[in-house]
C-alpha cells in the first residue's frame, strides 16, 4: 500500500466503455476479453495496476455483468467530465477507486 498517496472511492460511477480497459502485459489476473478475476481483492488489483506502465492505470472499477475488476486510465482533471459522459447507462452497482500514485 506504500505505492500511492491517495485512494478515493466513489459508488455508482464509471468512465469510458470497453475501449478504455487496460491489461497487464503478462496477462496476470486476466479473465475473458476485458476484465480481471472477480476473486482478486483490492490490494492484489492495486499491485497489478502499480506494475503496469504506459499508462499506469489510475482508475479501478468493480462492476459489470460478472462483477469483475477493470483497470482504466484518465487524466485527473478529466475524471468528473468522463463520469458525466457515462451517466447514460446504469452504473448503480459499480464501484470506482481513483488512485493518486506516488
């Protein structure tokens, strides 16, 4: 947990769609086409995200049809704008974590 300065949790939020999902190059934790194993815990997901580069994901999403984890990147100053763009779909069961890395 020493890798980040801050983590913020927001309920009922998402950004982008499937085109924004990022995956580790080694495929660690990957399940299916666009998500990560739902059985991993948040700490494990943070470690996977921390070990990724170009870009390093700063958004972690838990949600979707199968409640998998998703990693995304968004510029910090654009997050609220991107959340508003995704309000057209039902995000009521989605949890978003916004990470500020060290």
